[in-house]
C-alpha cells in the first residue's frame, strides 16, 4: 500500500497556499541535490554505486531503512483510514510494523551475509546462475516497475491535491519533474546519494509526525481518552464503531477474507521487496546490519504509534464527514489536520514531507531496478561474468536508470487520475508470491534446486498477475481501474491468500519432481555464511 492511496481528486485543500507549498518543495529539492552531488564524488566502482561503498554505519542505515519503508501511505493513507474507519484503519499500522519484523528477523541479515548487491545474488548462490538470475531480475523489475508506476501517478495526484492544479497537462508536467529529479538522484549519487535522501526524508517525516502528535495531544491535555471521546462524538451515528473492529472489513465474509488476503500480502510481501532488502548491502559488517535493525524497528514502531494519534486527532478536530468529502478523500486527513492545527504554514511543511516521501521512494526503487538489470542481466547473464572494464557495469546501470525513469514518467502520466491501487497490490503480492518463497527455500531447504526456484518465481508471478487482472481491482467495482466493464471472476481485490500458498507449492513440486542433484558444498557454504557472516566480507569485496 503506497503512494497510490494519494492518487485521487485534483483539487486543492481549502485554505492552502500553493506558493508557500512550492517554496518548501523547492527548498527540499535544492538541499538534497547539493547533498547528492557531494556524495557522488566518490562513486566510481560498482560497490560504490550499488552499495554506497558499504560505508554507512548501523544507525545511518537504520534511519535510511525507515525512510525506505515509511511511505506516503504510512503518513497520509493510514492517518485517513484511522480517522474514517478507526480500529480497522489502525490494523494497517499493525500490519506494516509486523511485516517489518518478519522481513528483518527472517531474511534481512541472512541475505546481507550471502549476497553482494541484489536479491538474485542470493537466489543463484547454489543454483544454475543464468536461468535463476534472469527469473529473479525479472521479478525484481516487475515489482519495481509497478511500484514506480503507482509512485509517479501518486506524485501527480498529491501535488495536484495540495497546489490546486486541475489541468491534466500541468499534472503531467509535475510527474515529469518528479521523474527527472529521480533520474538525477540515481544517475549522479548512486546508492550513497539515494541513502542520504532517505535519511533526510525519514528525519523530516518522524519530526513532522511527532510535532503534530504532540500538538494534538496538547489540545487534550495529553489525555488520550479525551481525544478518543471527541473522535467518537464527531463521528456521529457511526462514532462508536470507530473504537471497535469491523467498521471497514466486517460487512461480509468476502470483505473479511479480502482483509486476511491483504494482510498476508503486506506482512510477507515486505520481506520480498527488493528495494528494502538491497539496503542491507550498504553496511560493512553483519554487526552493523543488526544495528540497522534496532534503529529501524524503533523509528518505525514509534512512527506507527504517532499515526494512531494523528488519525483519531483528524477525526476529532476535522471530522470523518469533512475528510471523506474533501479533495483526495481519506488521504486529505493529515493535510486537513495540519491546517486545523497550524494553518497554511504547517500545511505547507506537511505537504513538503509527503512530497519528500515520494521522491525518496522512487529514487530507491530506480536504483534497485537498474542494479538488477546491470548486475544480474547484463554482467552475469549476457556477459557471463566476464566484464573487462570495471566501469562498464556502472555505466550500464546509469543508462538503465535513465530508461527506467523515462518509462516511469510515461507510465505515471498514463495512469494519472485512475485507480492505481491494484498496482501496489500487485507489487506486494508479487513480492510475497514470487520472491519470498524462493528466498526462504534457498536459505533453509537443503534439497531446493534450480527447477524449484524457476517454478516458484515464474509460477508465483503468473498466478498473481492473472488473479489481479480478473479481480474487482481492475473491473466490476466502483473504484476499479475500469469501472464501466466487468470481466472479473476472482472475488478478492488482493490475491495473496491464493497466490502465496500456490507459489510455495510450486517451489516444492518443482524441486521434488526434478532429478537435479544438490550441490552439497555450496549449500554448506551458504548455510554457514548466511547464519554466521563468515566469509561474507570476502564475498562482497571482490
């Protein structure tokens, strides 16, 4: 669930100051560009470009991980969901936090110890290199592309919402500007520049959310019961339902099942998101990776506690009715709350934080996708690992970043104004269905082989896309991408409850039905390295 939640109506929030908002946006861009250009001076080798020279400390990387993970959905979408749906909205916060714990405790350090730059490094460690790298790179590019598409369309929707830009041509210009900035960040700064952007964005996001949280609580004498009571009173006839489960997802058995499916995709998909996993390659040691975990968990956990206060605060001070009917719907809750607390200035600052969130995430996605193509497809599949010029891989990655950026701009413009929630659902579902089963099998199942990996990745990818295409997210519903037609036969907007078990099953069947022998030595090396970190530094230094 990411920036698609803000790709909504193109009208301004009443009382906002577009000139002030643009000024704050511009200040953020100028500061981050200066930092990116300074960081680019030492970006020469593939390790510099993909992994920031492995020079970041645990605390720095932990803050950057939080920046990668805390999206516009976390800030705008969840706050709005809590304001309008109460308890059911807060379940998103819980789901995102639990997802993070699963990602870190289950796969993050193990992947960092085993690989060099990308997820495919790990999946192909004891398999046949070329087919597995190709499949893993394809999955990475698919997840990154759909995520990027939603981000770019969301950028147009968010800026239109806060600046009052109703002309679709100007909205397209906004999307193009975001895309160009993204290309510059990645092209010039590589992972080091992108990481600093993430750190700045994370600090701004946490400080902004903390300030608003304290401001809201201060209005009620730091009495949470008083805040909840006002939220219930402002909710009218449905006010009491805000404190109980079931307001959003309890209407029918199908809606409850869909929430379970969505929860599975969020919790398990995060552990397979390539742009989150790639961040663990930027620290020098396994100890720093663990310190990253501690910092990230604290920051993310505290932030999601803030969303509880922000959501109910918006419900109490603005009201669910006004939020639901405002431009952008529930996603206007945080901007409207900022306006109610501090007027146009605070609204401008919060708008800048949301914009910074989008810009940072698209940069992270772009460098992940470019690294996957250059390192996995170009170097290890096309060139079979034989690259004469050490700078050639970095040049290919930069060219790929430009191509990906341009494609994302065009895709974002095409998707602008449409319901792109299915793109985010598809990204998470693909990550949970195609990536996670293969990662877990590779790390923990001795018998797992190339055939099982290919069945799991390609099968999970195909099942997920088919179920999404024929779901209510695309047709047959009011908020579908094509609401005027109906060709859906799968009842759930999110396919995770079906596609994830199917992918695990395909990985198992592909392995047991194959007669491919197990490379005992490679598995033993991978097991020792992933669990202890022994040999990891040697592996990443060449």
